[in-house]
C-alpha cells in the first residue's frame, strides 16, 4: 500500500477496526459488542470491518449489522496486518483500535475511553487491560517490561497519525507486527503514553499470535530491535535474564532427576 500523507478530517474520536476471514463462528459476538458500545456514541465511534473475501457466512452476518458498520471492505489481502493497514488508511478517527473476530468489547468502555482521552488531552498511545483466560492482562508497563512481554493489541488505542507516520504495521513481521509497532511508539520519547486502569475487552483465546509463532523474531531479531529502539542495555539485560532463567530451569531439572 502506498503511504500517502496523513489526510482527511478526524470525524471521530475512535475508529474500531475488525479484520475477518471465514469467521462465521466468532464474528457475531464481536459485532454485538461494538453495536452496544456504538449506540448513543455514533458521532464519536467509527466502525470498519475489513474482510479477506470470506467463503463462509461472515459477510452475510456483517450485513445484518450494516447500520452499525461505517465502512465495509471485502477483498483479498496478504494477512491480518495488511488488512489492518487497509482499515487504518480508510479510517477517519483520531485513534485506531483493533478488535479481532471473537473478541468482545466491555459494555460502555468506548464511552469511558473517549472521556479519558479528553481528560488527558489526547495522548499518543493509550492502553488498558484485557480479560484473558479469566484474568486481567497485564497492568502498567515500562520499557523493561515491554521487552519481556507485549501489550495486548485489544487493549491499545493508537493515535492514527502516528501509526501512519511510523509506517503502519511492518509486514516483515507476519505474527508480531503489533509488538514491533508498540516498541516503536515507546521508543519515541516525545510520545505521551497513558495507562487507563480498566478492562477494555475480553480477548479471544488463543488469538492470532497465540496460534502462530515467529521463532526468528523471538529468538534473534527482537534483541536487535530492543537495541535499536531503547539502547544496548535493554537488549543485554533482557538477553542475560532469559539466559539466567533457562539455566535455572536446567539446574532444577537435573536436581529433580537426582
């Protein structure tokens, strides 16, 4: 996709983007949760569904909610992050939020987030928690914590202008492009990052990154990214700590065997 200059009026505060492909078994609860959040907030919330030419009943189900969907795209794509990028470029909200098929927004949460955004004078990156396997994930982050685990994408509201400015999702990372984008936001020290102590959504387990692994990024590439974004010390501390944990696990196994 050609990157054109950030354009268009910010007609909404939040653009919710859902990517679907053959999601007939999971999309209904997602659509319902957006519908409940959007009623009464139509002037603040935009809803975009990007479908990858589904062959099941996904499109038919979406049509039943067409009065709550502002933009519907159904065309082939090269994966979930490519589809998200299409949604971002069509969006006209100041912030973009990604809710995948099967995920469920907490009731009235978008109204609360809009109020939070205004009260905190429009930060660049807002994040909260998700309900994941019966527990809240995962509180406040700092750069060191972000080197060990990711913020769930369903907990994040990105300022759209910055998301485009940073090149959209990097399609080189077909599983962890959202993690790379999060690191990118945190690496720019001028960004205002705010934590909202609230549950944003119920995350559909295991989710895309839970079902797919990027072993190259996890094993090698991420240390280069940490060093590039945060400095060598962050990469080194992360690497040494993980080596320590691995060695500790090996020692425990040896002791148990003897």
